[in-house]
């Protein structure tokens, strides 16, 4: 019996250490790493009174399982490592609970096993956030479409393709007036263009359209669907952005789990009629108070006033007219991109 307890105590502790290192060094989640470390310490203390007894019972040389070890399973993804060690932990804790009836700490093993389920969920959620952060990393020039300014869809799609050549790396389909069938048709073309340019494709407001087009994500306004509802409807890994116009909204967006935020309008813009400009001071507040959150300054930004935006510490911008309405969207995008790249991270 002691050999079973010793083997599974070590197995569970080893699994917890692997998960703890994942949370600490890969996910950089101090809270989760601390929770895993605390669980490991509690586990190791659980049978500390019998440590000499368990050690004396250890007999690796005569363990038939050690004599014929199973071939290691290659794991190339962090998700596989987390899943395998979470299952290893949960199974070992179940064995400890079943065979540890005389230890007086069986309830502790059962409690820790249920806790392990939640810890596994937190690890996988952290991994999803990490993947989305990697998708957004380095993306600085966000173009919101405006087909109203074009006489036909061919000219519109040509302008978008030109802008993508100029350095746009996120594109948002924003169509407020068209029927859904037309939006889907146009969106399919934009999705194809984005795929060819390695740009993210985002849909404004409409979660249903984002799903139908298999978009990379959706952008929500303050009056749109709740972010938590959109998260339940969208597939794992989908990016959700949220417009914000003041510090209170920015903080709420971060708390709700938005993957990025729109910051503005920085300057007055006809794209948002009736909404007062938030000003460069808001962009500065976001840069100073939310440095780890991808944030795109938006609203009336063009190459002439971009230096004022960059002076706030902002390093990502979203634009509409300054690129879509330019004689050459490629040249306009390239100028914006050059200024953004020169400003650095």
C-alpha cells in the first residue's frame, strides 16, 4: 500500500511542477503559478508525517512497471503538455484517495482533485489568450472599410487590396447599410484578400456574419452584444475587440476579457457623427495605464496628425478615410506604416 501511495504522491507532485512551470514561464500568469505552487506544497505536506515510511517502502528495482517503461509520447504543443499532465495529476490524486483510507487525509486528496479540474481549465484559457496575443503582436495598422465612397464593389475591393499591399495588417468589414447577403458576398472577397496578405479579418458588430465568414474575430461597440455573450457564440481562439471612449470603458473592457480595444475618437470624424472627440489625452491615458493591452487609436487620424498620436505613447492606429479615400490607398497606408514602424514598440 505504501508503495502505491509513494508512487502516486511523486507522480502528482511532478505533474503539478510541470503545470506550474507552464503557468510561470510560458503563460506568465503569476496568480495561476501561485495557485499551482500552493497545491503542490499542500500535496507534499499531506503525507509528510509518513515520509520515512513511504521512502522505505520504495522499491524501484523490483517494480515491473519501471522495468518495462512505456515509450514516451512526443508532445510538440503546450496544450498537449498541459492536458497530459493535468490528467496525470487527476488520476494520481484519485489513486491516493482510494488507497489512502488509513492516512486521515483522503478528503484532502479528493478536494485537490476537484481543484485540479479548475486549474486545468485556467491553464487552457491562459493558453488561448497567449495564442491571441501572438496573433495581434506586431500588428499596428488597422483598416476599417467604407464601401459607401465607391461607385462599385470592384473599385472598393481594388482599394482594399491596394491598402493591404501598403502594410495594413488588420482589416475590419464594416457595412451598416447593406443587406446581409451582400455583406456576406463582399466579406468572402475581403476574407480571401486578407488571407493572401497575412492580415487578420475582423467583422464589425455582427457575430453571425463573423461566424458565417469564418472571420478571425469580431469588433463590438459599447451598444452592441455583451462581450461575454459573443465569447460563448464564437469559436475558441476568436478575437474580440471593443470600442472605448473613456478610461472607465477601457478598464471595463480589459476586465471583460477584450483581446484589444479601440481608443477614440481621437479627433472629430464624420464616421462617428455626434460623438465628441476623446482627444489625445485619452490615448495617453491608455498608453500609460494599460501598456500590456493592444490598443488602436482611431478617429480622424492621417499622416499629418499621426505624430501627435504617437507622442502620447500609442503605437497602433485604426483608420478609415485617410486610406480608403486616398488617391492611392497603398501609398497612404505605406506612409502611416512607416511612421508607426519608425516610432518603435
